[in-house]
């Protein structure tokens, strides 16, 4: 074969070594009868040939805001991004009527939050944590909402529902017999474990769950509490301790809260740990739904999914907290059912749409070389375009929450090391068109 007497130009050289492409593309909806197991094996083989390792489980270490701007420019906006608009509006609304802290502290706090969202190294933690931040600010600012903005307080509804559903007031029955041992047993889940459990569960899921599990848990936990506080504002109800102190007399927003059974813990230890805080509670009439029950339930559901063999232990903890809330006269049984139902709805939405699926042969997050979001794939077949989309992922897009299938949300592949590892942490998703660029 004769060599060309003319040297190849750079442009010709690039043409010579470009990857060959098919002269046609498969329609995205064309089904191809490839079994799911065979399809996953093909995908794994392709990946293993292209990259021996994965950066999916890594964390972002960049301090450059340019990386954030680059990510925003590459982002393909969807209706999921409406969550950030809602959070911004709710945050501004909350700060507008909150009398404390002062404007200087508010400005400094807002500036620090914006800075944490601009720097990639902090954004990977604060972006999924944003709903929890807004919930906490919203909850503690409820005390400043004017009374004439609020609806009337329902005093008789919950006791009536308690008698209709259960034939008696379970809270009064459980709290009728009190002693120090029962006080401590009720105090542990309600006053101690409840506040530390989210952080402990997040740490465990970070180590043993697929990459992207903790951000989904953080968002689910934050939105569940946001919805719960909103319901408490729109449907204010008196708790059992109010009935014990005032009967069924009408309530008003000028009344102080009460530590109820937790006052006995303060007397036992000789400290003011709960009395002052519950007396000045920002949500005195927030009995329904119980966010203590909701938090325990959503934690138990996520942890049961991670560790199915320990499901009885997580159920036992939830029932323990249920009993504690009624024994301490902080909630009726119907409040607990409402909180757990809310948690269940939020969990199953997150599981169906965004939560990465466990892989039985993986124990730690660092064992995963790809993650698939949602409950599962369609049973009607797959397309060659889907196969190509699984292998060739585009630029990362951590601002999107995710979507229901591993095809639309993107099975994160270690093929492209320039991919943002923040995507793995937030389970960022690609659209079908973006995945096939």
C-alpha cells in the first residue's frame, strides 16, 4: 500500500481517527426484546472495557465557583426545578415576618447559605439539605405569624376522632400510670433519639447505601416536615396536655405551650432542659400530624430498605416512639397515624422516582460503579438507543432531582471521568435526549 506523498493536515487527521457512527438512529420508543439480565451484563461488559474503576462514590473537592456556573449552563431545566423556586419564595416569606434575629444576622446567614451553594465542595451537602434548612427556619418563625392571619384552633376534633376510631382516649389511658422508669423509657426516644436519629441514619446510609441515597433521604425528610408544618398551620389542633389542663375550653394563640410529661424529666435531673423550650414553643397547637411519628417512620422505611433483615428493629423503634408520645401527653393516636401516613407517602414517592436501587452484591458505597434510580424498568422491552444512553453519559447536572427509570434518570457510568461526582451524590438526572447527545 502506497503512502500518500502529502502529509495529513490536523483537520484530515481528526477526520481519519473519528469514531464511526451508524448512518441511522433507532427511535427511542422502538422495543428490542433483550432480557433485563442480558442487557445489564452487556452494559457491565462495555463499562469494564472502557474504565477499570469508578469515581461515582467520590466527593467533590473543588472550591471554584466556575464549576458551579458550568453546571448551571449545562443544566436542562424541568418542572422538578420548581422546588427551588418554592423554597426561595417560602424562605423570603419567612424572613419577611420573622422579628428575630435582626436584619444583620439574616443577611449574614443568607450570604453564607448562598456561598455554600456556589462552592462545589459545600454545594454537594447544602443543596440536598436545603429543604431541611427552610423547614427549620419556617418552623421556628411560626411564632411571629400574626394571630389574625391564622385559622381558629380546633380543640374538640382530635378527642372526638380518638373516641370514634379507638373508643377511648389512648393518650390518657397510657399516661394514667406513671413512674420514673416509664418516664425515662419515654424520654429516650422522644427527647433524645429523635433529634440525633436523622444524622445517624444519614451516616449509615452514606457508607452502606448506593451513592445518591443520602441526598434523596435529606430531601424526603425536609419536604415531609415542611408539609407537616404547613398542615399544622392550616389545621391547628390542641394536644392531649391541653385537654388535661383546660378541658375542651376554646384556645387562643396567646397561650403558652407545655412540656407535659417531659417536665418530670427536668425535675428528675434537676435541669431546665424542656420546660422553657416547650413553654415558648413556636407551634403550640401543632398536634396533627405528629412529626415525631413522621420522622421515626421515614427513618425506619429508609433503613428497612437498606437493611431488610433489621426491619423488626426499626418497626420496634417506631412503635416505641408512638408509645412515648402518648405517654408524655404530647399527641393523640390519630396524630401518630397521620404523621406516619405522611411519611409513607413521601417515602414511596422518593422510592418510585428518585431513590437509587440497591445491588445485592454491593456492601459499601465504594463498591458501586453505576446507580439506577426508581423502582424498576419497564417490562415491555428496551431499545438500542437506551443501551447507548446507558454507556455514553453527557455532562453532569446535579440540579435535577431525578426521574423514575434508570434510562431517563441515567445510570451513572464511570466511563467519563470528567463527569461531576456531585451528580452521584445528588442522583442528578439526564433527560432521554441529553443522554443520547
